């Protein structure tokens, strides 16, 4: 229930903030255009009839304004933009209208707030996303190099690509087969970019492993690493991307990462389509990739035993139970001749539930 007298909606941008304040007693509307300075925002809020509650949409400006207002004793909500209710027939969108709309929704209690990370959690999330960006850059650099060679009829057929043997082939056979100074310069530039991205990714991996081994996230990471396909890097990324696991259940976590089927039902008809792909894209990709590991026959190898030694006994038992269950689900899907890509998404959705059960485990 809304208890403050004035509800304030802020449309926050990098260089300006459009504010609208709705007085609950007099229905008076106050509007202003502010600078991004936190002090300027606080001073304007101080002129309004109190107490005051503030809401603004989550975006690239981060959570600095939220932390500053909260420290000043002002209730602030960072609203999920995808959950805002907007009139279907409203075809005009301006900063002023957005701020007024936010103020009214806040007054009605019709806003959905995002989970606010701590400063340490946000720093860890930045590290994980830097690694994710580097992974994408490395993949694109490798594609550019391989396609350059393909245009000149050079295709590696000595086994798996991007191994030590492939690297020797690139430096010897491929490099010597290219004719023309311009082509060789292009090859050297692409090859150097691949090495640079790989070295950068490896440095970020070392930093993530070090933080995962000695931080507030370590207990959750070690428990989730009891599952197949969930390495230290994957477990750490899921931990910092999800944040507060207690706000979910085993059923709702799949919806948060967009792994549930879309649906349009009306009357007696029910139509289900592809997965929604809402929520955190990075977390969804990690779960989908991890789910493929459960297709092979399950056995406890040296790597898994090493992870289990760092986790509590209850987590080891839970992880083993989840590994057996998920592999059996794969077997059942294959027996029913389900397409592997569809089966894998279903496994990923269930894997998210197993990760949640280990993350919230009290041990």
C-alpha cells in the first residue's frame, strides 16, 4: 500500500532527468527538468510535500541514484521497464509523459521493482560481463580469420579447430600458402586479434576463478559446481547475474531466464509457442550450454570429484541426484525422438531449478 503523500516519477537519462511529482492530497502535479546531479535531485525532492517516494526505470545509468536517495532516507524503487503497464492506444511517448506515467503507477502500487545488487555484487557482475563480451569478441575474431582462409581455399582438416595443432597449422601451412602482400597483412591482423582476445579472456578467467574462490559468492559457487556442466566460471556467472535467489522458486526461476514456452490462450483455445527468451540473456545461454553436458552417460570423473571435495555433503548428494535425473530426462527425450535442441531447452529449464535448489540450500 502506498503510504507517502507524494509520488515522484523520474525519466533518467545520461545528461538530463525529467521529473513529475503527484500530490496525493491535492492532486497537484509538479514537473521539473533536472541535471543528473544527485544533489540537484535531492534538493528538488526536498521542496515537495513529504513524505516522498520515487521511482525510475532500470537502465544504463545504474543504481547510483537509488543508493543516494536511499541513504538520504527517501524510498526509491527501480522499476523493470518490461513490466510497466502502458495503454494499448497510447501512441505518443515523451519524457514528460513517461515521468507522469511512472508517478501514477507508483501511486497505485502497480510497479515491479528489480533486484538491487550491492556494490560488491555489481562489481562482480561487471567482471563477468566483461568476460562474456571478450568471449563474443574472440568468437567473431576466429570467424573472420577462418572465413578469410576459406575465401582462399584453405580449410583445416586435422581435427578440432582452435587447438595447439590448429595454431601450428595457421602459423605454417596457412600463412605460407597466402599470396600477395595485402592478403598476408590482413591475415596477420586477424591472427593477432585472435591471440589478443584469447589472452584477454584467459586473464579474465584467472580473475574470476580467484574471486569465486574467496568472496561472498564462494559457498553458492561450490554448491552449484556439484552439477555437471556447471564449472566455476558458469556457477560464478549465474550467482552474480541472478543475485538474490530467495526471490524465486524452483518453478519460477525458469520463467525469469526466459526458458518457459510462450502462450496465447483465449476461451477454449490454447496455443503454446517458442520459449519467451525474456530476462537475463547471459544466464539463459549458460544454462542452455550446461544442459548439453547431461546428454552423455553419467559417471563421476576426477573433475567432478574434485569439485565435490570442496562442497558440503548435502550439496554433493543433491548434485548427484540432479545429475542422474537430468541424464535420465535426456534418455527419455531421445527415446521419444524429440529434437535434441528442443530437448536441451527443457533440460536447461529443469537445470535452472536444480541450480536454485543448491543456491538456497542451508548448509
